């Protein structure tokens, strides 16, 4: 049978024949096909266009956190979607300049970069937690803007997330 094919096609015919035999075996003996699939580790790849985790110490994350907190702290009245309890007038007037601590960070590649953050707001005097919140900052090649103010997070929940992440990192 193989002598009837030109030599340039023989290898293609052999490969095609082997593939058909393998597919037939998988149909006739499906338990072996599934066993072979089960032995291979499943890799979870991020979906194209979805958010993927990024380190909380990534310079892009810390820059976006600084920008979001500065925008929130200096212009709270203009940010109509930010009804955070730690933004009361007594807090913003008596507290020294607060500092952000990134608790969670993820990025999404678009025509630029969406950076999704959970930020703990710390008092500039004693480093105590004033509150925490979620935010999405759009970075269009260095030009930053807040696209969504997220929900408020309690200080307790923020500290719990930090301690959980610290334990996870210690286990690795």
C-alpha cells in the first residue's frame, strides 16, 4: 500500500494513519483516554481580556494607589461615588497626609492598563488604619484616571486579608 504513494507524501500518510488509529483507540477504549488526561496536571490559564493578579509591591500598583488616594483625599466632594466613612470632615481635616497600602492588585490589558486595587488608608502619624476601599485606575501609558470607585472595606477585613496573604507567602 505504501509503495503507491510518492516518497514526499509517505511520512504524511504514516502520521495521518497513526492519528486515526489513536482516535479509534480513544473511542473504543475511552477509559484509557480519560486516564491519560487525568494524569496531566490541569493548568488554569487566565482568560484573554480578564484581570490577572499582580504583586502588591509592583510599581504600577503603588503608583495607581498613590494616585487614587491623592485624588480621593484632595477632592472628596467631587468624587460623588465615594461615600466612605473614613472621609468624614473631621478625619480629613485632623489627620496628617495618609498613606496607601495595597492589599490586593490585579491588572487587565486594554488600550492601556486597568489596575484593580484594594487599598488600606493609613494615618500618616501613627500608621493606624483609617479604612480601606476598592478602586479601578486606568493607566493609559502614564496618564492615570479613576474609572470606578469600589466598595468600602473595614480595617478588620483589610488586616485579615494581609495576614492571610502573609501566611500563604510563608507556605510557598
